[in-house]
């Protein structure tokens, strides 16, 4: 009986991507698994056919050979030379071992057998800087407690730095197989825990892990314009990997200290400036500080009220990875005089009497006029 086309078996077009082929295989394998079809004599054959097709199409080299030569690529003596056994036919032992991995491997969490040494963990470091440092940018040194490669064994975990030996149980593969009924199950080697190598004489300094605890000093460059919560990644500065594995990364999270004068909002800087009542009334000028350390002169017009804002262009924060700057916003806070002398109080009363019918305080006059209208409406 002639074999069916592998693409037809999985129900995918010939130009299907690897992910589409994998999805189709999983769906069909679950549907036609013999355990889910008791009493169906054809389920076993369909299941083998599905796995045979997937074993070829998931492998780029096998798929290329199949696309060129068809089934002849896998027959004994065929031009492709893939998957043939000495007695002819197809070797399903690998396919059945892969079924568990393909169908459930994504949900198992852990690394696959033979995956090798483990990568070091990523680390987090919280760094607080001043608003001026965020404006100018800075370089600062930090000290991070972490795991570093052991000097005694050069990170190998073996005394004297000798290379680990292949595991005698799995032959260095990091995995072993066992037959369980219909399936051939592949699992991590219990002797080397999937590493494929064993250490005969562990390093006395690190206990065989290949790393030791130490405080590491690092210099961090902070660019101008960083904001609260900015994350800086230092690749390879996390924990050292186990027994020579690749190191993790260090992530620095920035926070900015509250400033005694300025409040930041994005690239703009706000500053509340108290203004004497006389200056707000008669007008004048004030010098205010800027975040860059300079001074700026602000003209106060006559009759300035509390809450009035003055915008100074280009006097705010540095734009991250840019050359421009935000604005500085001055918020006026008119200060009521306190601790007046009798002479000053007398002058203010004269000022009040001299105002006569003129509205020198239009906002308060307007407010109380509205209040009077409300009371009149309530009496009606």
C-alpha cells in the first residue's frame, strides 16, 4: 500500500511554517492516540502515520530531502539517507519519545534533559539619585552582593579546575530512556540531573557549584534625563552560572529623591515661589534658581495673584537621549504680611478707606456678589 503524502497526513500546505506543522501534529496526535480510541483497530496505524509525518516535516534537513525525493529519501539505499534502519522501514523509537516532549514539554517548566549547565539568576538593584544627577547624568559606583565564578576551580566546580567527566550512567547525553508499555519515555539522568557531566572531586572552596558569594563593585553610567522607574540593564553582571554556565544580568531600577525646591513632571520642572504682597501689588522682578544651577530673572506684573504661572522656556529637565530641554514653570504664591507694627496696620487701614468704591479686589468682590445672589434666590 502506497504511503500518503506527509503534508496530507498532517493536513497542512507544503509551504506551512514550523509552528503550523507543530500545531497540526499536536491536534491530530491527541485525537488519534490509541488510548483515546479503545476498540479502534485503525487508531494505532493512524497514530504511527501522524508521528512518522511529523518526525520528517519538523526537521529542516529531512523535510528538504522529502520535498525533493519524496518517500524514497527515507527508504533503504535511498538518495536522502535519513531515518532508515538496517532491516528497512522506519524507526519510531525517537518519535514516541518526542511525543511527550512535543505535547507536554511547554507546560513542564524545567529544562530539557541534556540542556547543560544552568544560567545564573538575574539580579535587581534599587538606586536612588538626586534630581540634579538626573538632569546632568552621572557615574556612580555600586556594591552588589552576588555569586561570582570560583577562582580556585575557575568556575568548573572541580578541584584544581579539572574538566568534569562524562556521566557514566547516560554517557554524557544527560538523559535516559525507559520503556513503559506503549511509550518509550525519556527523562533527565538521575545521576547527573541532566547536565551530562559529573565531578569526581568537588572543589573545596565552592563545594562543587563553581561559584562563591562575594560583593562586586560596579560603575554605573546614568544618562541625562532619566526618569523615576528607569531601568538600566548591565548584561552579564548578574549571578555567575553554575559550573561555568553563562551569567545572568543585573537590572538597576532608578528612583529620584524629592527636591526641596523643584517638582518634576516629565521634562518640565515646577517651582512655587513666594512673592511679597507689595511686589505682587505694585509689580517688580525676582531672581529664581534653575535646575542647571543658573539664575533666571522673572518680571512680576502689577496685580499678580496666587496661582499665576510664569513659564521659562528651555529651563526644565534634559530630554533623555536628546539635546533639548523642557520648561520651568514658576507658580506665584502671594504672601500675606505677618508681624505688622502698629504703623503698618494703620497704613493698611488708610489704604482700605482710601479705596472707596474702587474694586481693588475684583475676585473677592465677584465671589461675594455671587453669594448674595444665591441667598436672595433661597429667600424667594
